[in-house]
C-alpha cells in the first residue's frame, strides 16, 4: 500500500481491520494520522518510518499492529501521546520519547511485550490522566532505560508528592513494571534533580549512572533498590539528599564521600546499606539525622568532624 506524497492527513479508521495489508509507505508530507487509522492491521510488518513531520497521532492509531517492529521514534512536533496508540504492538523493540512530549495517555504502549529499550524525559508527569498511569502495562521486558532532559532543557524531575500518591503511581513507571533482572538505568548529563521516590523498590535495577550535573536527590529516590551494586560515585556536586534516599540499598559498597556542598545528612539516608565499608563526612556537615547509617554492618572506617551534632 502506497500513499502519495502531498497527502497531509490519514483519516480516522481508514485502514482499520485491514489484516491483508502487509506494508505501507507513509510520505513525509503527512502531518496527522487519525484515530484508529491502522487499528488491527495485524499483518502490517516492518518498521514505522517517515513520521518525523507528524504533529498528531490519534487514539488507537496503530493498536493491534502486532508485526510492526524495530524502533519507534516519536516526532519532535508532537506534545502528547494519545491513549492506546501502540497498544498491542508486541514486536516493537525500542521507543524514543522526545523532550517535547509532556503527556502519555493510558495504555499507549500496553502489551508491547518485546519493548526492551526506552528513552523518556525525566520530567514526565505521573498519573492516570496526565502521565505514565497505565501507559506501559504489560511491558515486562524493558531492560534499558535512558532518562533525558525535558522540554527547553528542563532537568528537574517530577516528584511523587505524598505517600498516598507515590505508593500508587510508582508502580506504574516502566522501570517498576519491568521484570527483567539487571535493569540498566542511565540519567543524561544535565539532569539536576532526581525526584522523590522515582525508583522506590525497583529491586531489579542492578546499575545506575548518576551524572555529575545532579545537585539534588529526593526523598526515597533509591529506597529499596536492593540490587544496585558498586560504589556511589559522581555525587560531588550534590547539595541535598532527601530522607531515606538510599535506604535498603544493601549492595552499595566501598567508600561513600559525602559532598562538601551539603550541610546535613537527613534521616535514614543510608540506613540498611550493609555493604558500605567507609564513610567520609566533611567539615561542612553540621548535623546527622537519626538512623542515617543504621545497620551499615560492613562499615569499618569512619571520618567525622569532632564538632558534629546528631539529631535524635
């Protein structure tokens, strides 16, 4: 199936249910793909290319296109991903969501069971109606996540503001949904804030790269990430670590040097980090919160200012 160059809009439900279509060529002139345009074209094969000029893709546009494969790069001209756009596209292997996307509709990538690599802005809003919600339900095979800057270079990640909020929504993030062991997470340089509770209880994350642009790590950001291994490096520019930021990260090991830009260590920041062997607390730290290093059972070397105050 070929669509002539010059056509700008593929109408709603034009090819819906046409399971006899095996290939289609979308010209670069197309800027809008209507609702359900290719829904249930179950034998449409190959990669989805030439959509770089598209500014709008309707709800369920490619739902059920189980043989579309490879990499999907969402166009930079779009601001949101509508509901169920790629739901059931079980052969897609990689998705790149550009910084301009501020909203992902529910079930947008539901049951994309081959999805392994995901790039998404760290500023993405969370929630059933304005963020991840159920967007990645069933995407259990994600093995690599790259978090990028948001629109206009925004590197301040969005928080889960309260206990009741995060206890529901963090379970809908794609990295939490993944059941792949040894999940790799990379944060792009330029990101300045790791949000509260963003990776809470993601015990499948084995490694994470924190760029030296990060100045703030939110409450509980890595709490319960019990399989993150190795030393905590590249935190020299951090000026604030929230309460229980690394609580329960039992495989963090080696030496922790608290950054000189911090003035206090909050409660339970490293509680349960039972493999840490050395902690260096610089002179600028004037207060250590309760249980900040509780049950750090491998800690053998400690450097601390003699003027230190502790909080009870």
